[in-house]
C-alpha cells in the first residue's frame, strides 16, 4: 500500500492539475471533451484522494501487508 504522504502528494497534484484545466480551459473545446469539465472531475478525484491520505495519516495505516 502507498504511504499516507504519497497519497497526500498525488491527491494535491491531481487537484492542482484539475484546477489549472478548469481555470484555463473554459474557452477551449476539443473534439470529444472540454478541458473545464475534465478539470472539475480531476479536482473531485484529487480532493477525495487527499482526504483519504489525511485519513491514512490519522489512522496510521503505513504498515505493509
């Protein structure tokens, strides 16, 4: 299992990437998708992953199984 610190890091990076897509992709439209909608999805996933990392750090689930 991934450590809590790694989960916090990847969650925050995913959130920031989604935020960048949402902020700078509002006027763009690519053939299949719009970057702003993908950015919102990435922000939700990144936020959930970040909260899971907080949960893991509080609970202390850094042991390998």
